[in-house]
C-alpha cells in the first residue's frame, strides 16, 4: 500500500515557508554582523588593553570588563563615537584644517596615497549628483542574458576611435564594499532613473527592496554618438 503524497507535499510547502520566513532575518543578521564586527574590530586594539588594565587594578569592581561581549560592545561604542566626532569636526573650520593636514600626510606615503585617494574619489562621486552622466545603470554581467546594477564612475574615450567607454563599479550582494570594475561601451549600458540610495537598498536586500519596474534593454541609439 503506497503512502499518500499529501504529507510529503505538505512537508515541502512547510519547509519552503519556513525558509522564506527566515531568509530575510538571516540576510539582515549577515549584514548587521558584518558592520558590527567591522566597527568593533576598528577600536578593539586600543580599547581592550585599557579594559584589561582596569580589571587588573580592581578585579572585584572592574573584573567584568574582560568579558568578550563587554569588550566588543565598548569597542563598538568607541568606534561610533569616533565616527560622530569626525563628522562634527568635518563641519568645523578646525576639523577641515585637520582633515587637509591628514590628507597631505597620507599623500606622502607610497601605496597608502593611492588607496586613500581612490577611495576618497569614489565616495565623492557617489555622494554628488551626476553632471550629464547617469550614475546608476545596468550592464551585461556576467553575460549578455543577465544584468547587474553598477555605478558609473567615469566616462573615457577609446584610444584611436574616440568611442565613449564607461568605467562601471559593480558591487556584490549583500556587501556592496566589494565588487568588480567593468569598462563598458556607452551604447551597451542601460540607464535607469534610480538614485544611489535606491540602488544600494536593492543590492543589500538581495533584490527584495526595489521599484515595481526596471529597464532591461539599452535604449535605441540616436545617432553616431550618445552620452549616458
């Protein structure tokens, strides 16, 4: 006597429902954990020795400071305080002078100069409104039947022909701080009307947060040359 397929179908449906219920929570946890660990690790090298010294001076009063979760929380708070302080100082004349002095110091250090300058330019580009260039676009990646969201960082000219080429940064999901740099002919790019914030929400959420519609095919070329 064969068993009814109904229990198996019900089990699969219940399992799928559970996965779909937990997936957004898991994705949120992955992103929050990444940011949490990143921020706490930035301050841990100098907060941990201080906490250990305090605990050694008075174990009965400050012994709890050596607990791993306490050190992580204090390191996170310290990093957030530094970020807020940097933001406040950057809005003041004194802070701007300090920032310029720090940047001039960085420019004298080989390799660090390249990393800082490139990161600074990328953030400045993404924070400013595009001037004659659509910032958020779609490109054929990893092949022509698939699209990826990218940010146009610069428009170049092809040597010899003068054809317009776009440097497009394609971030990964759910961590947009890593990604790929693609050089794409302008006519192969599909422009969008998305803002940088909308694109970042789409990337971090794995596509769950998005507008109702999205362009997929590049617009028809209008003449021999076209700007995006």
